[in-house]
C-alpha cells in the first residue's frame, strides 16, 4: 500500500485542525500535512511549487466555508492550473446542505464529500481510495 506523502489541510477552524492533525499522526496517514487557513494561501503555495518544479500535494482536505477565498473559489482557481500530477481533493465540511454535496460531486477534481467531524475510519477510507487511484 502506497502511503500518502503530502496532504494539504485547507480550513480556518483551529479546533478542527488540531483534532485532524492528531488523528493524522495517530493513524500514520501521511508523511506530512501542511495547513492553510484559506484557499488563497493554499493556491499561492501550489503556484509557487509549480513554478519551482517541486512536488505538489497528493491529497487536499478542503473546507468550503472560509474567509478570503472559500473552497469553491479554491477549486475554480485550482482547475485553471496546468498540473501534470493528479491531486485528489476531498471536501470536508460541516455543511449538510444537499446542494453543497451535489455541487461538489459535479466537480471532476473532487473525489468525495465528508461531513465533519472527520474520523479515523474516514482517513482509512481515503487511504484505500488513494491507493486504488495510484
């Protein structure tokens, strides 16, 4: 089983981030997890890595409700990038609005939609799906 090397967590909730990073460490989910408090920070970093020809994240765990650049805007900007690597995006949101789920599932870059709080078994499922895509 291939281990996920780099994960980006894009979320503005410090309590959620603390809990998620703890679960990631306990489950040995990935080699590294970088945190961005909004989509603009993350897209700026991805563009920087792309310019420097450095490895992009394998996986993005993306919230949709954030200040500055929300998850939908991030996905729109991400989709405009000319990326050779397949980066998998999971929406991780507290929204239970069916229209958010339906919108997410219409986006090619989005693999799935998970309602917060994320649990260790959710990360296990993501790891299995990641390996099926490799």
